[in-house]
C-alpha cells in the first residue's frame, strides 16, 4: 500500500507511479483497484495528462476559488484554507 506525503499547500501530486508500483508488486492481472484519501486537507482527482500544463491551470483555478485568507469561520489552524480547497476537487 503506497503512501504519499508532501509539504506543498497548493498543487497536484502525481501518484500514478506509486499506484502502478503497488499493482505490480501485488502481481494483479485483473480486477478493480481503489485509491483512497482519508484526509480532509487533500483530495483525489483524475487528470488525463493530455497537456502537461493542465495541472497549472487546475492550481491557478483553485487559488482563485479559495484564496489564501485568515477569516474562515472554522479556525483549525493551519488547515483552514486546505480543508476548503480540497472540497471543489
């Protein structure tokens, strides 16, 4: 089971290689896989990879939708902005 850690506040982390490695190590030939994220400050999304600059557009849009600010109603510092950012994804 793969785990991914990052210290970035805005951004996408490509976990494709981690998932492929886990499937290979499990010696799975067919079936269904599950990629799960139990955190409130992160989310899983699917990006086709057609244009390598696409993730930059996703990041820029999230920054517009959820600007860095400190006046959120919930006050669970330092994750206020991160909890809101993960929800549109």
